[in-house]
């Protein structure tokens, strides 16, 4: 039967009202706070740390290598089963106990890193940055598990939106906020403030409830060794075996790894580019962090509309091409020099297109997870997607020194295009036959 005129619009308005109301529920608001805590540490070991080191004269090749400290985010799936199975030091429940423990250690590590002098203690600072990244990645494992297990089915999509929103707010605080504080009060004050702000997430774990999980099917083992092998199989082996039973799984992994490579290479050297062109820290904070924040949110929303309207395959291709075009604005910036208008345009284009591509990619990753292994498989796939940012992009400093800013950023606009060809090939082989137009959770 054909719907009456306006029926679809009425349904859409009703769904929108329900979604907005869900955002005000206490459990969903707690996810917003945890998203803030999740996003806060990232830039403290990435672009904010690069800005600190660049201002004291650290070489460009070293600035590019700083991206390697984020490798922990790419390999967090390795120790995720331990956090999922090993009892936490604090007997407050599996999620709350690990969450509180990790966040206390993370606060201490950030304070220690902020107290370093990069002119005399660069090695110690690098080690502490690795520790912060490791604890931050471990925190993400707990937060993702808490979110999925605490929210009911109707809260999962709003919870996913809240975790992303909180994450971006946390990155804004650690990016623009840290630069503003450092410009007036020094870098220790900036890092100490960020450590204090992590208390927002800590309060959620202290006062929030422990998720209630259904009892697992009992397993009768005849020895301790059998028990260990069974636990290892259920936690680690079975999720990977399930994914590798999927057709074209290896090609899918390669495409995921390469999809954001160009954006990663450009992003890791964006702050050093701005500083080399003579932009001050407040100028970078205003354009690259605050103004860029709204571009990211807008791009993510547009990416969601595009993915819903056209499906995941066409969205990955369209947004991937736009992402490549967005990187070309760095070439305009490098040629144009110290022009604030160019900076605003460059930041807007890169963040807008990158966020659109990110939404399409996250939707694809979510659709690839089997319901029985969502947490482990999503950790694996999201870690793989970020691997290019930490490993491949770390060569950006050396490469930009050899070929120059203009050629470097022109190169970043094309290195991700082979992944689009792989995605098209996967689509031609029926790899996108599933309906992917569901909320990513």
C-alpha cells in the first residue's frame, strides 16, 4: 500500500523527537563524559606534543616520528582479551574496576609527561608519551565495553553519537585548550589541566553502575590447562576465526588499512607546516582546533546522510575521492604562505572531507562485525584503520624534508586512491550485498 502524502515526513519527525529525548537520558549522558575522557589524551601525544617540541626547535624528522607513540591505539586488540577476562586490581566490577585503575594511572602519566623539559629530557618524555598512549588505548577498550554493555538496544545509536561527540570535545580541549593555556601559562600548566579534566570520566566509573551481563554457558573442564585453553579460544581465537571465514577477508583488511592513509600522512605534518609558515600557537588553535571542530562535526553529519542515502559502497568511493581532494588544500596553504584565510579554508576542507570519509569507514567496520564478536572484531578493525596514521604516517617528517611541502601534500592526495579500487573490486565480487544502512554501534 502506498503511504499517504507526508507520512514519511511524520515518521521521520517522530523518530527525530525520540532520538533527541534519548540524548537526555542519564546513561547516555554518561557516555558523553566517557567519550570526552577517551578523546582527551590522544592529542597530548600527537599534535599538541608536536607543537610543544616544534616551539623548542626539535627537528622535523623527529616531529614526524612522534606519531609512532600512537602505535598502542593500533594494537589495543592484542591485550583487549586480558582486560575482558582478567579481574581488575580494584574489586569494583570488571568494567568499573579496570576503568578506575587505568584512569588513575593515566592521570599520573600525563602529569609526569608535562613536567619534562624536552630540551634536556626528550628520551624520558618519549617513554612517558608511549605510556600515556598505552593507558589511553586501554581506557578506550574499557569505555567501549562499558558503553555497549550498559545501553539497551534503543540507546545504542544515540550512545554511538554521544561517544563521538564527547571524543571530539575532548580532542578540542587537548588541542586548542592546551595551546591557549601553554601560550599564557606554560606547557606544564596545560598538561596538568588536561590531567584534571580526566576526572570527568573517572566520576562516571566511580558513581556509575557496573553493566549487567548475561551468564555465559557453563563449560566443564577436566584440568586447569583445559580451562586456560578454553578461555583463550573463546576470547581470542574464535573472533578472529569467525572473521577469516568471511570471503575476501584479506582484501578487506588491506582496503581498510589504506583508506585513510593519505589523510593520516597529511594530518601528522599539518601542525609542523603551520608553524614553519609562521603561524602562532593562538592562530593554529583558533583555526585548526576550534574552527576545525565544527567542520568535523558537520562533515560527520553529512557523511551519515550520504551513507544512509547511497549505501556504504558508493559512500566509501565518493567520500574517499572528496578526502583526497581535501588534502590538496594543504598544497594551497604551502604555496600561499602565512595567510589566515588560506589556513581557515585548508582546515575546513581537510576536516570536512576527512570526517565524511571517517563516517563511511566506521559504518563499514561496524557492518563487518559478527554480533557474537562485535567488541573484539571492532577493536581489530578500528586498530587496523588507525595503523596507517601511526606507522606509515610517521615517515611524513623525513619525506617532507626530502621533497618539500608542496610535493609531499600532493602525494598524500593520491596514496589512498588504490584502496578505492580495492573497494570497487570487493563490491564487484558481492562484498557489499548486505544492507549496511543501520546505525553503527
